[in-house]
C-alpha cells in the first residue's frame, strides 16, 4: 500500500511530546486539587476543569506544530486549525481517559493522542498520568513501552483468560452490561474493570490482561490504544464482521478471539441500550 502524507514516525514524535506535556499538566492539576466542571450523558459522567484545560493545551500545541491539520477532541469536538487547508492529518485526542479515576486519585487515567492520515490511524501514544507509563505504536512499526516491543498474550484457553471490560454511564446500559458479565464470568479466569479504555487496550497489548471487550467506546477512546493493541498482535474488531466501534470493541489474541467473540455474541453483548 502506498501511503501519502507525513511519515507515521514523525507524527508519533509530535504526539509523544504533546502527550508528555499534557500529562504533566494533568498531574499538576490533580495535585493542586481538581473540580467537576460539568456532566455529559448522565450525572455520573463528569468533565473536570483539567479535561478542558488539557485539551486546550493539546490543541494549542498541535496548532503550533502542525497548523494545517484538524483535531477531534472529546471535550471540544472537531477543530480545523486552517479551514482552507486540504484534508489529510487528523489528530484524535482524549485529554483524560478515565476521568472518574482521575477525579478520585486512582492510578488508571491517561492522555491519549492518535494521528489519522486519510482516515487511517497511523500513530498513537497513551501516557498514564499517574505512573508515567507510555505506550506507543505506528502502523506496521509495532507497539512499544519503555523501549520494549510488545507482544500480546499467548493464552489459548478462554477459560484461563483474564479479561478487562468497562461500563457505560447510562443505568440501563450498565444493567445490560452487568448481565453480560454475569453470564461470562463463569467462562473465563476472571474479569477486571479498571476504568480507562485506552489503558485496558494497552494492558491487553502487553499481556497484563489476556483480552478486552467493551460496548460504547468513542473514537477518542479507541484510536491510540486500538493501534497499540493491533500492533502488538491482537485482533481488534466488533462482532459479526462489524468493525470495532461504538457497538462493540473486542481486542483478543488470535487464539482467543473466536471463542470470546462467540460468547459475547451469544450473550448479546452488543445489544441493549
């Protein structure tokens, strides 16, 4: 495949620099004290002052470094840095993935930045705000953390697999997702709910969990972590041939993908509200 536009590695270097500065700001604001600025889909779906401040910082940095690109952020939506510029690179930003964790001072929250070229995510970074752990990937270039190339779990038995998942904020959706967990938990080793989709995907990429699934992810939840997972050897998809997206994301090693997929389909994991 011939790819036009900038090299993924160059975009990744920009994403890393911007993500590190953004994570430092988020960490400082957490130490100073964080407050809720608003709610979104429900009263429990919060936006902190830091979410907005960090996204503004990321947008300003990308405008300075790549003035012709567009940016899609969770808090402020689509921002064209130069409306007259031709379509090409789009940055997909989650300023703080795992906002509730961040609000409560739990360790699983991250800045997630991905670069998309002509509709394909080609570079991404996920940086844990609390720990400084940093996962990166470029399309065809592998997934990495701290100079170590990542490989997904080699587990082949779903009954011995540790899964990660998450829940939406709508009470009816949570009830449906809880029923899926109740059916699935006897068919796997165990299930973890860490509260940050991007980190879940990166944990799966390095085998700290064997696989991950969740309904309801937005593009900014999935873009960078999904590339890390894919480049580490995980199959990342939806159910029944549908691409990964809001209806369902399944990220599993090849040997586990089919059995996990089939159980999720049997339990109607992509259904409900």
